[in-house]
C-alpha cells in the first residue's frame, strides 16, 4: 500500500472548467435562445409560407 500525503491527493484549485459551466451562464443561454428562435422562425417561414 502506498503512503500518500494530503497535499498529493488534493486537486488543484485552478482546474479548467468545461463546456457545461459555459452553458450555465445566462447571457450565453439567452444568445443561443435568440439564435434558435430565429432559425425556427426561418424554417417555419420556408415550410409554411413559401
């Protein structure tokens, strides 16, 4: 059995955050929702009125 110290087992505090953290930001979600609504309106316009 290896004897590890407490400092070796601790994770670094400056660990990079992933994509899920970026998607949890409200300005990004609002931007993506607006782009999604514009794409949806364009698709519905093409399907129903053209």
